[in-house]
C-alpha cells in the first residue's frame, strides 16, 4: 500500500512542478518537455534519480523526466555491452517498447477521432 502512496505523491509532485513551469514562465510546452527529458538524463548521470526510482517506482518513471532516466540507463548499458556503438543504440533499445506503444495507440486513436480547428 505504501508503494502506491509514494508513487502517487512523487509523480504528482513532478507533474505539479512541470505545471508550475508552464504557468509561471514563458517557456513553450515543447521546450519544457525537452527540459524534463534532459533533467532526467542529467539527474541519472549524477546518480540522483535512481534512488528516487527505487523509492517511488512508477511515480518516478512514468512522468516525462523518467523517459530521460530510461534513455540514460539504456545508453549506459549499451556502452557496457557494445562500446561506442552502444552510445547510439542503447537509448533506443531501452525505450523501444514505449515508443512503439505511443505510435501504435496514437495511430489507433486517429482512426476514431478527427481533430477540429478552432475558429
């Protein structure tokens, strides 16, 4: 039960901080998304993010900052296994399932819903 509570409050805090960035700065949403992915990578490189993932599990891996952590971990593992080539393949290998799911579900959603332009 405590794992769910920790995942909820950590994930909520990460999302709340991202929302504050959206509301209080003039940064565009795309830039904030890139900032979150880069922050996840940098925090992972500094060995700060892994303990948070161990503590909050999905609360720390599901938000966009967790994608940066996943990319870093994949690159680190790829370099360990394949050397310099792993620098280019590790991140994509680690995140392939998530990227594929996003593409497939995005496509399926587009079959059922049509966007409407605002007037």
